[in-house]
C-alpha cells in the first residue's frame, strides 16, 4: 500500500490576454503543484516565468492527449499535484483537456477546477445580446460547404448563438452568416482583454462593410455572437394538431427522423418522443 495520498489535478483558467486577470488562487495553485500540463509548453512557460516559477512541464494537446493519460495518472498516483492549463482561458472550452478529465474521473482521481478567464463568457458579458439562454458551438467547420450546413442547422434556434473564429476565416464566416441569417443582430468581440479589444455590432452585411473599410478589424481572435431566431408565432401552428402534422409529414415522404426534428421545432418536446409517435403511426398504416 502506498504511504501517501494520490495527487490532485487542478484545471486552471489562465488569462486570455491581460495577465492581470490571473486569479490569486490560480497563481497560488501554479506555485504549489509539482508539474504543469500545458497545451504549448513554450507559450505557457512565459506565463510561469512572469510568475517567477520554474516547473517541470509536459505537453498536452489535441494530438497527444490520449497518450498522456497514463503518464499523468502515474504522477497523480505517486502523490504529485498537477495543473492543467491551455494557451489561454479555461481548459476544455474549445481547448484540450476533456479526454484527460474524463479518463481521470473514471479512475476516481481528485479533480479541482480553478475558475477564471473564458473568452465565451467575457464576450457575452459585454455584447449586449440576450444571455438568459445561449448555445456555444465552438469553431465552425473550415470548409465552406460544411460551414453552411452547420449554420443551417443552427439558424432556427431561438437562443443566442456563440462561435469562436480565427482571423483568416472571419470574412468567410460573415459571408456564410449573410447567406443563412441575413438581418440578424451580430456582435464581433475581438482581441478580448488586450490593448485593441473591440466590440463591433451590426448585421452580417454591415459587419462585412466595416471589415472591408478597416482591414485592421479583421485581425485577432474573434468571438461571434448572433441573436437567436425570432420565436415562432403560436398562431402559425395553433390550429394544427400533432397527429395531423405527423401524418402529413409521413404522407409527403419525409423520413421519420427528419419528421421528428420538424415536430420538435414546431410543437416543442423532445425529438425522441416524436420519433416514437411517428413509428407508432407508421405501424398503424
């Protein structure tokens, strides 16, 4: 039996730009742990140097995360505390760490989140669009067709939509938004907490015009916040019974899965419930 307790994995949020945003608790934990697992050890080494720390570091990124689980677990088993950090912000939020946390939880390791900066929440807090309900979709696909398909799947959602985007794709994404969600209120939050932090507000079309007029506004990392779809007026479907709608969809040759999605969007409820009802109707005919 080991004569020590296993170590703790601390999931530590680090600044997204302004180093003053590192919390006192995060700084203390980074000073106390035995080693640091970082997305980019060179990048994170500068943060540790800023804090006057010199810690053993191990890289953990999307290409090696699964292979690092056993190594980091062995350190924890030996009683070492480890800090998991990403290049910026909160680990796991469009950054590596999910696989590690999932696997270590399955092994009953002690995991403690140290909250702090997150570009998603920072952007929402300053954008002026509804925050009572929102959907975070991370980065949109890079390929144009897949990007359009993804946006087509999101455009009927009534919640505020939030995406991350890189500078070399921001214009293409705004063009896709203009195609799929023309006229929507959109906020581009750029270079958050940094010297050139900017919030641009407008429709996709007007934002494209702003970026064309000032190409500097297309630089930096972006959070894109899109107003949700307007609520479907009850009068549009209040006279349509569920059974009539379901039977009409099946009669038109719409598949059960797609019909369930349409019914869920128009009438509310879970897609799985509508799927079961549609299967029952098909069985009756």
